[in-house]
């Protein structure tokens, strides 16, 4: 059965995380992804270690675990497009591609004739996705942008972490480069929208993706609370600004999460806690009341939850349908029976490492499921193959370009 994007070719000129994440997402759904990298050095993240992947003999390679997270289902081609012959190779590849993804600074590729205007003149059907920190326009457009910086500027850090008066208080970034990941996902969505539009118009288009735009858009309910309530939200640690109780609670041997989304669930919680009087207390009778009296309720619940172990509480809570769960470390995540059942850890045969553990795609399509065809590539692993099959370059031409360090 053909994959969803089996007839689509992506030219991936991006590096680090947001652009490669978008390209990998398209590759998982069947697109052919040609990743263009700098000769000798490649994508910056190839060296972002330790940890590095071990080979079949247990020896460390030069391939970082970081690179592995976002470069599956790609062919690596090394081209120096700072040189005219390299630029021409990329133009020829773009002429035979459906999508280009790049994350250079605004205008950074124009000097090489690899910007949208130049490539769309060659291939009017080309969908060209530019990913930058601040977008193609505006006073910040020329600035470089990084996930950590954008988490701060885009407001996410102002609502993440404990309050200033609490131990360890202060703004805190999320534990993964979430703005990059979300931008990669939005980029993939935008590309799929442009593909759908092209089926009707026959024309490609330029996609302007900004990390700042994505981060502000993903403030979601917190932004709407501010826009409609006029109150600047603060940091609540693990608590929810609109729902109570919805946070972590201590147990006799650790912590657990309670995520009480409605009054019915709160009634079930009170039954498990053996505290029916909380239901008749006007301070806690509705979610709005619980939000208004958050501190009193949370302290009461903490005094109760600390009396039993996490496993004891979770067994009782889950049996009555109260949303709850453990705070898992990653070793426990990958031992979790649901994670195992959903096959969220996969293995692919890597050129150097042999069996390589990777994270699965969460996309589950019933008729055109994702496929894991190619492991993350070695630098330049597919240069000769791609340039000979896609551009029909003769072996002697490839040999010359290699000797001249163009590829």
C-alpha cells in the first residue's frame, strides 16, 4: 500500500531541530527527503553530544543521539552551495522537488540564488517553507532566533516554573526545545495545506514560519485568559490556572498527578479520599469555587495524599475513573505497558550502530500508515546515489566534484 506522500520529494536545506522535524514528519508519511548538508561538517547537531551512538562493537561513533531524534527517513547529500557549481546542483534538485524547507536567516539564501523567488522561477509548483526566529517581516526579522530565547520572549517562561516566593521560584524553560518542535509541526501542517492548494491551482507558494509566531499562538488558554481577563498570568508551578485540583500531590513515597476536570470527577475523588464533607463545603462545590479557594483546598488534599503510597492511591483512583497518574522518569516511561503496547520505541538498522533505538511517530493512519524506511544517515551517505539517479550525473562528473570539494 502506498504511503500518504509517496509521490512527494522534499529538499531539506534546514538544520538543528524545527526544519528537520518538519522534514522527518513528511518523510515518515512517505515523502522522499533529500537532506543537503555542508561537506565535512554537516548538520550542527551531529556533534551535539554526548551521548553519542555506539557501533556494533560498543565503541563510540561521531553520531550524536540528538541528531538521531529528527533525521530518520532522509538521504544525506553533501553540497557546498557557497560555490557556483554547488548552487547549480541545489537548483537542479529544487527543479525536481515538490517542497523546499530552509531555516537560514532572512535573505540568507538570496546571495546563492536559492531563495523562493529564484527557485520558484525554475519550478512554479515548488512549495518553499522558510523557518526563522521572527519571520520574514517586522523589526526583528534580521535577528537570529533560538528556542530558549523564543520561550522567554514569547511568554512561555513567564508562566512556567514556581512563583518567585516559592523555593526554586523563577521563570523556567520547558525541558525540551518545545518551540522548535511545535514550529516543525506547524510547518508540516502548512506544507500539507499548500500541497492541497496546489492540487487545485497548480502553483506552489512561500510559507513564512516564525518561532515567535508559533510560541505566541501556542499560549492558548493562558493568552485568552489575559486578553479577556486583563490579568497577567503568573507561575503556578504544576497547577492549572483554570481548573482545581489539577496538579501534583505528595504521597508517602513520592508524587502523583490529579487532573480533576469537572465536578463529577471531584465527587469521585472525595469518595476515594474518604472526605465526603468536602463536597458539601461551599468553597469547593464547583470548579469556580475551587479556583477561588485554591490554596485551602490544595493544602487539605496534600495533608491527605501524603498518608498513602503512590501505587496505593493510583490503584484506588483509577478503579473509580479519577484522572490520575505517576510522575514517571524516562526509564519508567519506556517500561510503561501502554507505551510498550503503542510501540513508541522502535528499532532501525543503522549503518554504523546496528540496531538503533528511536522514537516512533505518533501519527496513526489507518490506510496509509507511516513507514520507517531509512535510519538517520551518515554525513553524505547518499550523495552519489541521489546525484546520479535524480540528476543523472555521470560517475566521472561525481568524481570531479568530489575531488574539488563541491560535494
